[in-house]
C-alpha cells in the first residue's frame, strides 16, 4: 500500500497546485490574470493531470469522499481508507505550502501585510472555501451534499462498463470536464469544495501560516466541507446503483468438473482388462454370451481437452 499512498499524495498534490494557483491568479491579479472560469479550468484540468499521474496505481481518488464511498459500497477494503486519506491530506497540505511560497510577495502586496479571512483584501479564500454573506450554514451544507452527490453519480456513469462509459483513454479528460461543469453551473454558493481533502488541509495550513483561528471560526463553516461531501457521495453512489447500475451476474458453470487450466488429461489404460469408466452405458442389459456387447473399449492415449467454460 506504500505505492498507493504515494500515488494519492502525488495526484492530489498536482491537482491542488493547479487548482489553488488558479484561485491565486483570480484573487491577486485584480481580474487581469485570472477569473472564476479560470478557477474552474484550473481545478478541472488539475484533476485530469492527477488521474494521469496515479490512475492505474491507486485509482487517483484525490478525494476523501470518493474513497469513503468506495469503501462503504464494498469496492475497496476499509484498511486502505486511512492510507488513501493520509496521502491526500499530505499532498493537499504540501500544495498549499507550495502556492503560499510561490505567491508570498503577491499575497503581502495585495493584503498590505494583513492576512485576513474577510474584507476587500482577504486572501484566506485562495486556500479554502468560505460562505458568502447571503448563504446560511445549513443551506451551504445541502449544497455540498447535492454537488458531491452529482460528482459521484457521474463518476460511476463514466466508469460503468455495462452502461455507456467514457472511451478507453479519455476517462481522465472526461472527469476533468465533469469538475469544470460542476463549478461553472453550481459552484457559486459554496465554492464547491466537494472534497474534504481539498478544503481541510489548506485551511489548517492557513491557520499555522498566519491567518489564525478565524479560518475555523468564520460562520463555523470549516466542518461542512469535511462532513457533507462523504454523505453526498455515498447518496449519489447509492442512487446510481439503485436506478441505473446493472447487477453482477453470477457465474454459471457448464460442467461440474473444474480444473485450473480447464483441461482434463486421461492417462492410458494400464490393464486392458479393466473396463474404461468413459465407456458408454447401454440401456439394454448386457449379455456376456453376446460378443458384440463384450468388445473392449480401445484405450485412450494423450489428453482430452475440454472447452473453456
């Protein structure tokens, strides 16, 4: 599981560096170097690059809600859950530290040296999500549940080989487009965290980097991107499996004899006097006096292959 841990670490790091960097351009660039659409593209294609980095190693979850749903629905053992989440959290934390280092001078010039959570020169929003003034806590909770449910439902559809999955080799791009679509259509109310691994580690980084306790106190929002996305992802996965998903058909055996390579080898007869167990059974009682019924069965030599089940 070490390789899977490193895969989640690296894929989440790549996703978050591109995503947080695009937010930094929007906040610090005074609408010259970035935009809300740019943020959506940054996170969307960051996800695409993350899938390419670790897709065949760990599945490139990059999202604790997706990992939780995979375990809860029996698609992955629970023993991998802490390994995946730890890798995601560390990757996200390191990405926040990287963006802080890259944009350090721009952050302090923009904020006048005051690291604040709210106000016209607030910069904490570069790293984590915060509710706008018109949103309430529980309305934001419902938003996160719905958005993450849509994410998980569509992820199942994209990867469902019995439905209409993305073409082989295009899954990473399609998943990235999915994130972009969620952002441009539904992301305004809460910043569409839809991922505990995207929100909590960078928030903790801002807490120790100088923004202080306000990153957790502001509208008491910090716990919603941690709790609501796993709930929403689980509900979205259940809804897909119940309404759309096709059940697995139990395997049917055509022969009661099963061997590892699907072949049976019949050895040559050691004694021609012994009647072969493979001789056809006649429905008419055998008469020893009738020579036609006492013909010995020719011995079999060599293997007798059976068709693959």
